[in-house]
């Protein structure tokens, strides 16, 4: 099925969106930003479950995190992209502000642990080292779960987004404690559909190569020849071969563009396999 327009802010009637939950996470915020707060949302506990919901048709769209500007790629999402039949139909980039929160009126000196998702903790390493060097830190399944735990225990503080604080009635004692103030996370919108060109697009592919010298150069050369700008290239171990790798490549343009078609034609002659993950409107990166 080909969508004539972007799905952004225009979800079809009765469309459902599966996302990595629970409510109060940054993925929840990405869903609301892209589709609007009133869209039919289904919170799931794992990234794998989101992919399965979309592939089976139980949800028309899925939203998952794929990379953070500070901590890099989300490996679980990349691994799912290797096997999925779903396509990327949009991307969402949102600024990430991590906040130190606890029950209203709680004394900071009485806090016995700080909880959050491991990526949120990693994004606040410097702040934690300077302000809470002796307080035990615990990883939990999500920053929304961290907020829930803090809401139940006056001796627990959480690191999470403002949405989680509002959801669980917590006080934001310190705001925007992330080490990089320009911290952003990129999310992918998945569907069993494709998107027509908009004139400001991005495409994602997977490339499998033979394990031989010069493989990476042979992949990159066509992009230079036809002046197609790369936006990202990363590697992951190939799931079906020892010491072999698959390249995740994002680049500007739509698969229907002539220059992109020329690149793909040359890549077919230089690689073992190419998997097209989707062409979609390029998100506007927050300033």
C-alpha cells in the first residue's frame, strides 16, 4: 500500500499505534508529537513486541527508539530491523531532558537510591558523579517505571522526563540534568506500507557484504559518484555468520529518485544482499 501523504499528524481514522511503553516514556512523547495525543495507543513492554504487533496487523503503526545523540544506536531496534517485514514510514526526533524527581516534600538527604533506565543514567553520568557520588544507582526497565517507584517510596529518587513526573505526581527537584544539553533521541514509525516522495526524504537500507578487504569502500563509492549524501552508517554483527557484518545506512533521498536508484543498482553488483527498510519524510531536528 502506498501512502500519498505523510502520516505525520494525519493518522487514518481508527488507526492504532503500538509503542515501547509504559505511559510516560519518551517514546510515548514521540507518539503524541507525531500522531497527536488522541490517537489510539497500545503500550508494549519490549521493542520486539512493537515489531510483532505491526507485522501481524494488530497495530497499523509502531513507534520505537533507534538512536540517541549521546549514547548512540539502540541495538535491539537494529536487530529487529534485520528480520522485520515492516517498513519505516516516518521518523521523529525529540529533545531529551532528563530530570531528577522525587515525592513532593521529600528530603534529598534521606534518598537511599536513584533509579532510571540505563540509557537515562548514562546520559547523566557527570551530574550524578558531581551531585550524588555516594547514592546507590539502580537500573530499571524504563524511566516511567522509575517514576512509579519514586512515587511509592519517599527514599527513592528517579531520573525521567517531565511527562513521567506529571503522570506520577512527582516534584522536579532538578531539571535538565543530562550531560549534553543538545541531547536528542530519534524514533522510527513502522507500518506495512510505503510512503510517496515529499521532496525532503530520507531512506534506510541494510547492506550485507563479503568479508574481504575494500568492502566498505566499494559500498561508499556509489554514494559519492551520484552525489547522494549519507546521514549515518553503522555496523552490526550479521546474525547468520561468524565475524561477518551488516551495514545500516541512512541517506538523503527517496527510493524513487533517479540518483538513489543509480546508487542501488551499483550496490547490487558490489554486495551480497541489500534490504530496503523504507523511504520517508526527513524529520526536523530540534535546534
